[in-house]
């Protein structure tokens, strides 16, 4: 059992090292190729591409240095592998090294899930404010401008994109194009459904008040359904962290006899019967 555990840690460390090491190498090669292609690109096209990148929404989660954290995690995996190869005295430290190698990906996934939840809540509030503004007998464009002016002190990525599209898209084109741009920026199904209903209302299929009411009800129902599903899935999601928390203790108890026998054999003192 002890030898199997040691070999399992060795294989896990090798896999972790190979995976994150290969990821770092491919990322570095990709950056080099991207820079070479950028240097071969004409200056006017380079400036145009830079403007396009600057106008895209900036996700607060993606702004964090994940590449650096993954590289550090890969180094930890290498150190864990060396600890295992150097001797069983370092096996306990290598267990925590293996766990640390996967922490950045786990944390990023959780933060992205939380960001998606916040976006859905912001879209719900956006639709509610749009309904309130339209109740004052104003146009859709005036309602969108009113929302952008009211949220002057808010600095979330969604509100920043609303202000941007009010200044650029709305004043040059139409409310439909602005909602379409928002939906494409955030890849939001809620905004896409809102866009479909607003288009139907503008073409005479229904009133704007009815379209916004249906959109608000749909978003609220989807949020409640997603929350219920998350609560039901929570026990399943907690199984793996619980196993990782218990794994070092189990391995410690399993390796004590093997470490004791190794130390005894190295010291030359015969073991007690």
C-alpha cells in the first residue's frame, strides 16, 4: 500500500510537471509567433487592430496574471517531483505541491462563475431600470441615455460598456444595434432574448412595456432556476475538495510504516520484532 501510494504521487507529480511545463512552453512559443506576425503587419492595420482590442470589454477576472500563476504552479509541480525523487522524507511536502499546482485553474473557474452571476444580476437591474424609464413616456434611446447618466459612479464592466455604446453605437445607429453589441460583448443569452423582444416590439408585434415585462420575468425565472440547480449540485462539487483535504492525512498514516522501515534500514539498527 505504501509503495503504491509513493508511485501514485510520483506519477501525479510527473503529470502535473509535464502539463504545466508544456502549457508554459506553448504559451511562450505562441507569444513569439504573435510578435513576429505583428511586426510583419502594416502599421495602419496594426493601429486598427489595437483600437478594436481596446474597445472590447475588459473582464476583471481575465485581467489577473493567470499566466504567471500557472507558471508558478508548474514550478511547484517540478519541485514536488524532485522531492519525491530525492527521497520519501519529502513525500508529505510533495502532496501539498501537487494540490497547489491546480489551485490557479480552480480559483479562476470559481471567479468566472461568480462573474457570470453578477452579470446576470446587472442585466436584470438594467431591464428593470429600462422599464422604469420607459414608464415616463420617453423613447428607448432616451431611456438608455438616462440609464447611462444615472450610473455615473458605478465602475463595473457592464455599466462601462453601456456608457461606451450609448456614446458610440446609440448616437450613430439605433437602440437595436446597441443591445446587439452588448449581447455580443458579454455573450449573454439574457441580452439576446431582450434584443429579440425589443425588435418584435419595434416592429409592432407587441408594446415595449410588454416586451420588457416578459424579458424581466424570463431573467428572474432563469436566475431562480440556476440558483436552485447550484444548490442541488453543491454536495457533488464539495466531494473533490473534501477528498483533497483528507488525502494528506490518509497518505501520512499510510506512509509512516514505510518511512520507519527505511530510516531503520539506513541507520543499520535492526527493527524490533
